């Protein structure tokens, strides 16, 4: 007797907000733009591509194409999709490895002090 299989689709398992959050966070941690692009497409399918297309001001077909593995969306498109999914992108500093020297925080006072030293040294 043959075993019947079906194609795996991660969108079928993204049924809660926690699952979607974890999925997108893991995709970003891969540091691979194409992987994150595909993950956005998977989440958009899980939440309804037509709805996300409308919220991101693009067509359903255009969104499928942009978020496919062959797509090459503009950054503005990615930002609109992220927004339509209810997220925002944020810049977070990488965690430093243990044993690395701590860098000094750049403050206006420190910048002024360094600039003053340079001016004095150039005289």
C-alpha cells in the first residue's frame, strides 16, 4: 500500500499570533533577505493574501510575484507589507560576544570634547 503525502505549507501552521511572531523573528535571524521575503509571503497567505494586498496598496497578483522566490520587491513594498501585517521594522544592536571590549557610548559631550581636541591639535 502506497503512502499518500501532501506538500508541506508553513502557512497551514501559522494559526496564532504567537506562531506568526516566532516565525517572522526566526526568519529575520537568518540574515537572508530572500528567506525573510519568502516568510513574509507565507504569513501573507496565512492571513489572506487579498486582505494584505489591499492593506499594502498593491494587487494580489503583484504581491504574490513580489514575495515569491523569483520576486525582487522594492524596500518600500516590503515596508508596506510589514505594516499591513501589523508589524514595524526596528533597528536593534547585535549582542556582543562575551569577552569583547565595551565601546564607549557616543554622547554630545564626548563628541564636543573630541572635536575640541582635534581643533587644538591642528593649531
